[in-house]
C-alpha cells in the first residue's frame, strides 16, 4: 500500500510538469521538421539537378515540396502538376501555427545547385527568407539563407 501511495504522489508531481512541457516540445520539433525538410528538398534538387519547390500554406498550417520537372511540358512553372509527385508534406501539430512566411507567395524553390530562388517569374532571384512558428509557449524562426543553408533561431 505504501508503494501505491508513493507512485500516486510522484505521478501527481510529474504529470503537470509533463503536460506543460508538451507545447514547447511540439514547437521545437516542428521547427526541426521544417529545417530537416528544407535540407532534404535542397539535397534532392542537387541530386537530381532539378528545381524543387517548397510551398507553405499558413492558413492551414501545412507545407508541401515537390520536384518541379513536369514531363508534360510544365517544367519549372512553380506549380505542382499532376505528373510531379510530392517529396515532403507535413501538417503542423494542432497547437503550432505557421504565423508568417517571408517568401513571396509563401514559397521558395531550390535550383539544381541548391540555391534558393524566391521569384516565381523568370529570371528567378536568389534569396532566403524566414518561417515563423508560434504557440502558447513561444516563437521559433526557421531561417533559410541565400546560400541555401537553413537554421533555427
């Protein structure tokens, strides 16, 4: 009976701390997921010597990436055509919001050299930007630099 009481006391102390820790964990994990997926998209662009578009939907807290190599004549048009499969797609956790994206039209694409391009009309301009994630526990920024490297701030 004493063991049960000790377990109950420890649980009463640990559970509230665990619950308050979860939102911060989800925010950090979401930032790391975006960082990882940006790096994957960049690597795919270099490996295939092709354009890879990374598009954010801040209203629905989602993003999607695809190789923009349309075999039906729609190559490098910044739109996901029926013949272009998704390489990464993710929905943010319910308590994490994509609150801001600094790329024009909320998208960026990596060229075959791994550099980010931010203008949807040719000639594409090289450039980076920032994705802002927020929840009740704070804010995280995922910065994509002009050289193609991403980092979390």
